[in-house]
C-alpha cells in the first residue's frame, strides 16, 4: 500500500515536471515569434550619401540596416518585421 502511494506521488510529480516547463518555454517562444510578425516603426537615420541607401535602426535589436529605397521588410539580425514611416520623403 505504501509503495503504491509513493508510485502515485511519483507519477503526479513526473506529469507536472514533464509538461509544465517545456510547454511554458514553447508557449513563450511562440508568442515571441508572433510578436515579431507585427511591424514596428524603424528608427530612421537618413540616406547614406555614398551608397544612396537608407540607413535605419531595428526597433527591436538596434541593428543598423542599409536598405535601397526602403526595401527591408525584416531585420536580418532578429527577424523583426519593419514598418517604414510614410513621411520619410522618398
């Protein structure tokens, strides 16, 4: 009887440990991936005079990105979707 109770406790503990941490981790990663699909406004640094490319900063990871004619849709470093301002005069 005592051994049977210990086995029941062990099963309950194992079920909680098996499902709680990985599910929480995967759920968090899924939410982060979904959030990166929502475009964030870029930080505009202007036009590079030599190359003619727009220089922007990713609002999520602060990576500097050069893009011809506002073509970058995603940050190459973190994958954040980028939103260009309509009033940048291009």
